[in-house]
C-alpha cells in the first residue's frame, strides 16, 4: 500500500533503521514481527478472531512509536488523544503488550468478583496502543456489528485540571485499523512548527540520531520526511475557496493554528468564512479560553470582536501579562471579575489589568481585600513550594526558577 512512494530496496533500508510503513503512516523504533506462536497465544484470549488488519500490523512489527495528531469528540469535549505507542510484544513497563492484556483480564475478573455480569474469560476489547496509563487504543475482537472497530479510551483527570475531562471516556476512531491509521494526521508542518513542542519532533529526532550514529542517508531521510508530511491537513485551500466553514474538524484545526500563532488577521478571515467560533476547541476550552491561557492576546481580542463567546470565568485562566484594554473588552462581553483573576494578573506582571478587575469586583461583590488575600496567599504558597522543588532539582516547571521568582515578587509587592 506504500509502494507508490518507496521501492523495495528503500523499504528494506528503512526497516534496517527501525522504520516501517503501515496504512500510509510511519512507524519508527519498529520492533520485529510477532511470531505465529505468540499470535496464536493471543488469539486464544479473545472472544472472536483477531482482526486481519491487526494481524497484518503484527506480522510487520510487534510494537513501535508513531507521531501524529488525533482529535476525537469525547464526553462533550474536543480531546487530543495521545496514541504514540504501539505496545511492544515483550516490552517493558507502560508499553508492554502482554502487560496491558493482563491488566484488562484482571479488570474483568474484578468486575465479576464485585457482582458484575458472568464472564467467559475472553477479551472483547484488545489493547494494542496508546500512551502509558492515560490513553489507550483497543481493537474490538468480539463477533458482532462492531467487530474490528478501533476505539480510543482516555483517562479522566481530577477537577483541578481545568478544561480537561473529569471522567474516563471512550469513543470510536474508525471501523478498522487501516482507517484508524489514516485518521492520524499532522495539524502543522513539522518543518515549520508553530511552537517549541510539536507533533513530528520525536520522529525528526529519531531520524537525526539514525543519520548521525547509524549512517541513515540524508537522501532517504528526506524522502521519508516528504512521505510523512503527506499526512498534513490542508485548511488553507478551503479557506481560500470559501468552504472551510462547512468542514467543522478542519475549521477547528485552522482556529487552533490562529491561536497558536496569535494571528488576529487569520482569526478575522476565519470569522468571515463563517467558521464556528463557539463550542469546545481543546478539551472543554472554547476559543477565547484557549487564546487567553496561551497568551495569544491579539487572537483573543480578534475572537471577541468577531463575536466569539466569552466564558464567565475566562479571566481566571490568564497566564501572561494582559492589557487593561483586553480585560475591559472581556468584562464587557460577560467575563466575571474574581479574586482569582486579580491575583493571576498581579502574578503575571499586569497590575493595571488587576486594578481594573478589582474595580469591577468591588462594584458587584462583597469584601474584596479578604477574598483577594485568601487567593494570593494560596497562590504564593504554591509558587514558593514549586520554587524550592525546582532549585532542589526535584521538579521541572514551565516558568523556570526565574519566572517563578518573578511571580512571587509580584504577588508580595502588590497592594490593592
């Protein structure tokens, strides 16, 4: 299925470097094929036959890594599913195929022990990929209308994780494994990423290592990257044609790009193309939430002016110095002033914005000094504890020691 791009000799050279191609997608750090005896052993655990596409994958490689984007609607959220591992036959820790199968069997046994339905000891869902404990991908191995479907499961996070799912979720990726692989896309060009951390980074680093330490040729590496980039989505052409608003998944990718690059002009173009600016864009976060939390203030202002909804608690998620003008606009569009928002602005070095929110709070709420002091003290305690851990080498924090120290200083020196 991939011979339209590579010849047999090239495919053999790639395989020698731990690279395999399946359903027009790249698997790297690819492991040896699964022995037929091991396949038979796994088949004996299943309620129905192993799907032929999964057999084809395992006969190509019994484990490896993949590096693509996958967005799925789950529990009312727009979730990014981390499907970066194909569990290894004989792997260790969180990528061990047999370990995850044993985990599923034990879970089913415990359900029966706690009064669940009788169980014949056979798996109906076979885990074969995902990422550690938080995301898993399953094949349906039970005869019936869903046989062969590929499902994604995602772990819910505690309530303190804003805009994340707080209950476990599961949904269908595709009707078979090949279609599931083809659902893996690249939202951004890995050769021109929008941020410091991007999809494709792990693959590019792997290829660079193979070139530097194992003599993978530049020519073959470049051809593989060109093949890999065929999975990039194209929202620019339908935007130019005026049809992007009719493709909601593609429109969401374009909107996330506009926020990631803080591109107010692109936001305006998307709005003019009737791209929906409401609804979840990342987790439960709507577009304005995402822009504010990422410090994309130009995009946030453009979104609000284009009519994008503003959540009542939008100001609580500020994480960088924001202008009073943007705060005033958000307040006018329904954002609620809060002690948390005041403290966030103070910590981020935006005292003028903090005072504007404080003024709005004083007009509509009760005792501002007491409410602010409680939030400030809690935030200070958390920042100071993180700073101690960072200096001790026990914690890596996105702000770094300098950023943490600045926020502590801002909170300690500010007076209402």
